[in-house]
């Protein structure tokens, strides 16, 4: 634990070093190129052999072979691996938070149907229709989630400590984020529903079709804001927001498709939507943006607490 560099060691010493580190709970990598390095390479969690100068025995015993014999390539490989892992977490954070929001909209909408003013009959007791939920899953969960899968890293992944061997991809911190974003999305969508419907808590003056369309649109726009949230669990969404061009292209396509499903007559008939005026679009956009601001407050609190 107190020594950083060992010099002039024998192959047997390399094996002892690997075993000692593993006994202390460390994930251990070992490099080598000779025949005698085989046991240490095989014992290590990650054995790394030289592709050009290494022996056949070393290459067969190793888990990774450096084609260019450059040890610095290991650093680049670690960076790429960490970025891939981070993007997997972004993908899951976005999808799980978005789907949680959809589920909560339906569940809370049914539970509080009377308060929202949609409990006028069995056919009016749901805030969203099945076709609208399927549309959200097809458009936002498809395009935006895939764009996050190729998102450039905005965190400095090489400054993070190695994650524990038993670390979970979906950990407690991610679950809390998912619940916060899901609940924020649901509340924003149900407020839009209430504002677009006569009666209820906020006293709108529209019909059920318009109210559902406002909730539907707010949910879609909320998913767009959530895509920026999902880029990092701690870094603000306003840090390098334009680096992922594929994400912005996906957003443009998503918005265009949502405008079409709200205003194109044959799509209105298919998805039971009603045209929204400029004011209603602005209300939906303002409510959906709450998803972003709530998560920005959460991230700010996390950063402040981390510096204390």
C-alpha cells in the first residue's frame, strides 16, 4: 500500500504483486511481453500483452493485446470504455425517467380524475389515450434515446475514481433522479390537462380533446428537456449543449412530427388530437421546461453538497 514503483522484479514477483493487490480488493491489470509473464497476465483481472514484440504465450494469456505496443494506448482505451459506460447510463437514465413520467401521468390522472375534471364517464377517465402513449414511445423514446447513445462526454471521465467491482448501472442516485424527473414530467402534463379542460382545479374552458392534446404535447416536450438532463447526472445541461448534433437533429424531427400530429387533419383523426393555438403551445412549452429547471436545481444542490 505504501510503494508505487517496483523495479528489477522477476516474473514470480509480478505474480505476487497481482495476488497481493487482488487480496486487498483491487481490480488489477498487468502488462507483459515475455513467456515468463504468462502466469501474471493470466492471474490479473486484465492481462495486457504487446502485439508486436510480445511472445505468443503472452498474447494467449492476455485479455487485451496492444497492436501498436504503445502503453499510452491503454489510457485511450480506458477513456473510450468509460465514455461508452457513461452513454449507457445516459440512455437508461433518459428512458427510465421518461417512461416513469408516462406511467405517472396515467396513474395519477386516473386517481385524481374527479379533481382534474375528466371523470365525466368511463371514456373520459384517462388523461392520455393508448395511441398517444405509443406515439410518445415511438418518437421520443426512439430518436432521442438513440442520440444519447452517441453523446460526447461532458464530464471528465478520467478524473473519476474506478467504480467498485459490484457497482450497479442503475444505482440509488440514478433511481432518485428517475423519480424526480418522472414526477416533474407527470405534474407538468396533468397541469396542462387541467388548464385545457373546463372544470377541475385550475378552471380551464376547453374540451377533453384539447386538454388531452395539451397534456400529450407537454409530455413530448418534457421528454426533449429530459434528454438534456440525461447527458449528466451532476453537470448542468447548459454545459456544451450544442456538441451533440445528432441530438439536435432528433429534437428537430421530434418537434416536426409532434406539430404534424397536432395539426394535420388525418393525423388528428388517428390520434384523437385537436389543433392548439399559439398560447396553448407556449403554455405546454413553459410547463415542459419545468422538467429541466427541477433537475438543474437538483444538480446544483448536488454540486454544492459535494464541495462542502
